[in-house]
C-alpha cells in the first residue's frame, strides 16, 4: 500500500466512525489528512457528500493553498481554507470538523467570552496534560459568511498549544498529529462539552450560578445572546 | 436495473437509515419516492409495516391521487394524500415523514405561532442558504383526524421555498429533489430542533426568555397549550 | 419449522432488537410469547441471562401457572407470574418487560396518581385509537418485593382495553396479540413517555404547570415522593 | 482454548461492548480480568489504545503488583494500581473502569458527601439485593494526580460489600466475580445514575428539593463545588 492509499484509508476509517455517531448532520462537516510535507499535500473531503457512504469520490488531494493537485471533477469542501491554516500553523497530521448539538451550544453560550477553559477533569489527560491543575482552552470565533475572513479568524486564535477552535454555531475544528490523536482529542472535547452543559443545567437549577469556576470550567460565564 | 427498481432501492435505503435511528416509533411514519412525471407515479409505504425490516411488501406504486397503479393486496399509508400534495405543489422527488421527540416538541411549543424560523445557524446551508442573515421557516399545522382536511391544511401552507411542514404532535414531513437531498434536509432540521430545545432550556434557566430572537430562532415565542 | 421453533425465533428476534437499545440494563427485564392455547403454554426468559446474547438457553416453555412443561435445568424468570396473569386476563400473544430511564421516571412521577393518560398525540394510533379525542391510560402499581403480591396487584388493574402496566421504579410490562404488536405498543409508549418528560421540563421552566391537561397528558399531576 | 485465551477473549468481548456505547471517550478507561490465583495474575489494558479496535496488543499479563509477567513492549495502563487493589481486597474476577457523562456528574455532585446510596429501585436486584428496603452505596474519592495516592484512596473505601468506587470527575471503577457480573453491575449503576440525575432535575424544577431521600437516593444532598 502506498502512503497515499494508507492515508486515504485512515481518513475513510475515521470519517466512518464519526458518521456512525451522526456527527455530520445534513452533509455538514469535513475531514482531512496530511500526506506529504515540504510542500504540504493533504486529502480533504469533497464538497456535499453523504458522509455515511464510503466511496472513491469522498476525498481529493490538495496542496497547502487548497488547490487540487491532480486532475479531478471533485470540488474541495468550501472550508478547505481552514484546514490549510491548521497545517500551516501547527504540526497536525489530521484535522476533523464536525457539528454536534453540544459543541454548537458551547460555541454560542461562550461565544462572547471568546473561549472556554476546562480544568480538574480527568479527560484533559487526553491532551497530554497530567498536572493536577492543568487546563485546556478552546478559542471561539464568530461565524463569518466570508470564508476567507473565517479562515483568517481561525488562524488568528491558533497558539502553539491549541488543539481545536470552535466557530460560533458552526461546530468544532480539531486536530492531532495523526487520525488516532485527532479522534482522541475530538472525543475528549465532546465529553467535556456534554458534561459541562449537563452540570451547568443542574447548577442553574440549584441556584449556584455565581461561582464562575463551576463544573470543570476555569473561567467564562454563560452569555446568552 | 430499471428506473422502478432503482427508485425502490433508494427508498428502501433511506428508510433503513432512518429506522436505524428509531425515527419510525410504533410503525409510525411513511416515505415515498417519485418514479415518473406526467403523469406522476410514486412508491409509498404500505400501511402499518415494521420499518426496521426490508421486504418486498414495504412499498406500492400509486398515482398522483394516491391510487394503486398495479394490482396489489397492499394498502397505501393512510397519509398518502399528504405525499400527493407535496408532489403536486413542489419539485420534490422524495418525501419523508418521521416522528422524533424533538420534532413533536417543536410542533407543540410553536404550534400556536404557526411556524418556526431558524437563522444564524451554519446548518441552514443544508437548504442551499448561504447568506449571513438567511433564514428558513417551517410552517406548523393542526393535527386534524380527518385526513382529507389534514392534507388540505398541509397543502395550504406550502410556499415555493418551503422544504418541510410540521403537523402538531404528528412529526415532520420533509422533502428534497431526491432521496439524498430529502435526508439532508431532514437531518438538518432535526439538528436545528434539538439545538434550539436545549438552548431554550438553558435560556429559561438563566432567565433570558424575553429575547424573542434567541437561540437561532428568528421569531416565535414558546406557547404551551 | 414447527410452531414452537417459529415462536422461539420471533421472541429471540424481538429480544435482540430491544437489547440493541439497551432496554435490559443489568440483565433486568424479561419477555414471553404464547405457543399454545387451551391449555396455555408460553416461552419465557430464563432467569438472569445476558440479553445481548442469543443462545439456546434464553427461554423455557412453561404452563399457565408458570411451571416448566419440559425437563430443564433452566429457571424461569422470577417475574413469570406477571406474564401468567397477562395471558390469563387478555388475548395477548406476546408480553415484554423492560426498564428504561423514562418509563421508570413516569412510574415514579405518576405513581401516587395510580395511572397516566395520554391524549392528542398522533402516536396513540399505534394502539388502534383513531378518534381525535381518543386517549390511552397506563395503570401504575407499587413495586412489592413479594412477587405473588406484585402479580396480584398487576392483575387487579388490567381492564379489557389495557395494553400495559407500569410498576413503580420497576419498568413497563406491555403486550400485544403477537411480537410485532407488542413491540409496536412498547415503542409507542416509550415515545410518549420521553416526549411528555421533556415537554414537562420545558413547561416547568416556563411556569405553566397549573394546566393539568398539559403535554399530551389528560390528567395526572406530577407527585414527587 | 487455554484459560489464558479464554480470559483474554472474555475481556476483549466486554471491552468491545462498552466501546460500542462510547464509554471509553478519548482512549480513557481501562479493563482487567483475573487469570490465576495464588499468586494473582490478570490481563489489563495496555496504555493509550483506541478501545474501539480489537488487536493482539490490547492487554498484557501482570502480577498482583501490576508488573508485566511476560517480556513485552506494552506498557500497562497508568491506573493498573487500582486494579491491583481491587483484586487484593475483593473476590473480583473482572474490573471495569469507564467514563460516562452521568457517572462523572454523580461523582462531582455527591463528591463532598463521599458516597451515594440507592434504595427502592428495582435495578438494585442486579447486586443480589432482593429486600424491599435494601440499599447499595458507592463511595466517592477525590481524584489525586499522584496515582499511588489515588490507589490508596480507592483501597481505603472498599468494604466487604462494595461493588464500585467513583473517583471525582474520573469515572467509575466497578467489578464482579467475572466479566458477566462486572458488566451487569456497571449497567445497573449507569442506569441508576442516569435515572437519579433526570429525576433530580424534575425535582428541582418542581421545588421539592427539601426531601433528602428523593429519587431513589437514601441520603446525600447535591453539593455543587
């Protein structure tokens, strides 16, 4: 198997697992995997496919600017520019973008705050953070209709230790050094989001919303716009 | 494969996917796919089948008035008249009717309002709406026991850009130009419904219910009858 | 295939479907199917099996008093007596007992009321009720540790049109003339339970709890013991 | 099949079932099964594997101190010490550690209380408790980053009738005399946790939170830190 076939299969496998969780509702979302360095090429989702199917037209190979490297009738996902920024700014080998109800809720509730930070949750070990008071932040950017502006907004918030970016009411974009790690990061974030929302609900109900460091979230107060 | 076999298989496939999500509880729901134009014929669910099974008696071919085109012992779904109206009034090629807890809740909570409108949600791109302030409305009609009256009520609210109708405590009827697009629309609506209900819950809890354009909903206040 | 093999397979199939939904948590629950009339014999779950597996020791044949009809090392479910009452008092051909979080919640919240009644929900058509104001009631009995007393309590609330009984914090027992209908009834009840609980939550949040006929429930006020 | 192969397969099977429920988010969690007594050896999860896959590198054989018994390049899970304590202090034959949103919520909400006790729930029969007023307690310990300290904290709360320990924001560790019973206990606890949280939510909403024995919980008031 060539390196191209191997990467294609890894990407098809992770896509299949996420599709089984219904994390690509309405053909939303897109995924990519890096194939070569210097210059970068990566496979990225073709636009508008049903991600529950596995076909030879699911991905196409693009360069670091998101242009097709080979002759193809496929159109790269409209959000390929975001994947380009991730590969340009980080050592990611795989990048996943999915919509879940809970990641959309977090992006909206903490959107004005501009980020959400988790602390004192075992699951943050999934990000390689083993310190008792370690924390992980996810920046949140506005959802610009202009995709060039959106790519730039995402690029602007990526710091060396960033593992994911939330776009407001537009899901999570998360990465890792390979498909295994990208999926691990995604699962951990989704768990933290769901846990936080449910604990926040119980917190509101028992009238303890003054405490800003509640529920595994270090800072950030829910803002409802 | 004839066009009839092809359409049958497409409909059986989408039915299977929706059944796997338990979206036909208690044998509820029904699906159809257009086979021919001028005059219209379409396959529609036979009445009262277990939709988790795949059998040769799942569908029957009917004309634009819902009458069986071929000799058959099968009875078309009691709600075939609604499918007839959808094919008469729109360019739909496939039409899906399912019950979920969340689509029933939206139909009840916004029933008095007569519609629900979503805005500023990435998922509305699934309806081909790419403008930053674009919006999508779903009309809601009362659930008349008289099925002729119900079909007429559904027909009355279908406008050129309508993609779906909610019937109060009676699920969603959604369509697209083919099975792929109908499923895409359905998944997007279900995501928007679930997102809105969960955000509304958090909104109520944090006492911000005055804002009528809250949670990706442009207008409409929850009315509980 | 003999009638015995046929009924066994039908029961194994419905058990498999319900197990896939995790409706037998912790080996709870049990199922049965009638094989012969006059005198009645039925297959019933052997005690304490993992219901996600399909084995030749899943069921044993018992008579109308719940005694094994054939030589066997298997022990009938401790709750076989409830199945006996269902076959004695109704024309059921199949009887299913499962635990879900939502059926347990309904049994607790409406336990003091002694029943819950659903109305104006499309899903009640699953019980053959097509009238616009038709309704369906489920009696709720206390969960006596003495299983003879419990079987009698269940028997006492079964009326001609009863389709299911809830035992407080002990799941639902539901039946139909065959496995297909029993499953249809179960799915419809579970949908109605889940719908009602979620609507009730939104109702509490928007302070409209005075209305006793709220949320598809005709009468019954939530009592929390 | 040797006893080693048999135990390996049992452990691989239960891992597969729990992975299918997404109970190992972000490669979290670990499982073990006892192979020999006097001295004890057991198979335990290798560190950091994707638990949705089934491979020959999923487990390694360790002794009662958690040291590999055979030459291997695999590293035992960092939390193997907790499994050692379980096998030292109980007659467990299998031990499972998983993260779910609900077990993490219970561990946080009742963390200050130090335990949660369930009563008057049919599901506690899964623990062999058949008395009408029988109850089952789960101790809750703090989540120390120092794993030796954490293992000791877990060991300190294990009493003869303990079936599981919750670690604060770090999931449940549950055991049984074999894989079948460990899974049965786990499913029953998860059901009780989910049931309690949802009933607690409805309780808060209807302002009945004074009652400390509410919702199948004998004692313990929700403390939100």
